[in-house]
């Protein structure tokens, strides 16, 4: 992974990349520090980095010399982080979910993604923003949004809007899911499957599921990691569809679809993690590095955001996110009830 980043650095002047990269890294460090503060621990450093980046851009502005480093953070740093996510998944994790549980995860993910896309079109929301919201709702929140954006090429403002919507809806789920589980008298395993298959961010899944006990929390985490595994195929499929749309456009240039290297790395590292045992301290360090790199990338997206342009998007995208969140929660709960 380090070699890939170094090769990217060689293609652009380190002097040109430096200012922007230093700024995004500093904001990511600040986000990690803010995450430790009372009241902010519910928000992961990625979201906090995005928020700090937005505040910086709209209060202090962004000189042109930072732009090259921002692009490097949004692309190379982001893709390296996505590849590293593969080390958090193993075949054993997936087998632990069981055939029925895996089927519920896959069906819930695919149907939610498709329904969100269709509903977004009916609501006449920009297709790029709709795809980001669909990915964030159905797969893994902010990580999925920034990963999907590597092929959808939405505006920075759309990325920020989507992450904000997903964060709000997922945070509400932390309080709603335990209450519903208690009223419905769900078993620990059923509650873990429900939380893991329908709450957006992994941090939100953990916060909600462990309120149902350690068994529910552990199982929800495994289910959520299984959802994250779907990120690679989803990015690949959307990339192929995007290339096909461009190639078939009457006036558009020909575009050859290429397998994204970071998705190849994601799948390769997931496979490696399935056959090789990584010590717990090493895995903890990998998770920390991955989250930090994603925070650097989200900080860069925040620095590219013009709040005025976000306001112009209106409330329809947020309404779409709410409806999609309700849909995935209801669909998953219904499938669990049918199969239990």
C-alpha cells in the first residue's frame, strides 16, 4: 500500500501536494482528538473530519495552493484506505452469519439500493447524489459513500450532504433500535442480525447492538463486516455501468472500463485475512490506520464544500435518506421475522 502511495507522489510534485496533504492530515488529527470529547464520541472521526473541513473552508477559505493535496487525499489516500478495509473481513466471519443470515444481508442490501435509486428518480434528485445515499444506506455509511464516489464522480457538496444525512439517520437508530427490540422481545441473535444488516455506520451498529448485550453486539459486528464485503462488488458494478453510459452517449468519448486497483486490493486482503492469522495488536493498529486515512479523505471532501451549494440541494435528499433508512430497517426486520 505504501508503494502505491509513493508512486502516486512521484506523479505529482511533492511540493504541490504537500500543503493540502498537511492540512487534511492536521484536520484528521483534530477529528481524532475531538472524538475523545464528551458528547462527540458517538460520531466517528471520519464524520468529525468532514465537519471540521467544511467549517474551515467556509470560514477561512481555501487558497489555490491546497488544491493538489486535496485531490491526492480524495483519491490516492481514500483508495488505499478502502483496500485496507479488506483486512477487517474473513471467510469465517461470513460463515458465522449462516446461510439464512447471509441471504437476509444480501437481499436487504440489494433491494434497498435499487429501491432508493428508483425513489430518488421519482423525487427528481440528482442521480449522483441518489447513488451516494443508496450506497451509504445499504452498505456502510460514509465509507461506502466516498468509495462509490470514485466511480460516480459526484460533487464534493453531494458527498458532504450524503454523509451528513447518513450520520443523522444512523445516530437516531442508536436510540430507536434498542427500544424496538425491547418492545418486540427479540432474541440476542435476531437483534444483532437486524442491527448489523440495517444500521449504516459500523460505529453506530456497535453502539446500538451492544445495548442488547454482548452476544447481540458481537453478532451485529460480524453481520456488519459481511455487509462491508459487498462494497467491492458494488463499486465494480457501478464503475462498469458508468463506463457503459459514457461509451454509449451519442457525443461522449469512448471509455474503457478498468478493474479498480483498490477493489482488487480490498478483495486480495480479505482473502489473505481469511487464510492468515493476524495478531490482535496488529489488527487494532490496522483499524486505526484505516480509520485515520478515511478521516484524511473525508477532511479533503469537507474542504471542497461550499455550504451555499448544499443549501441549494433542498430537503428532498434528506427525506430520501429517511425513507431509505426506514425501508432497510423494515425490510430486514420483516425478513428476520419470516425466517425465525
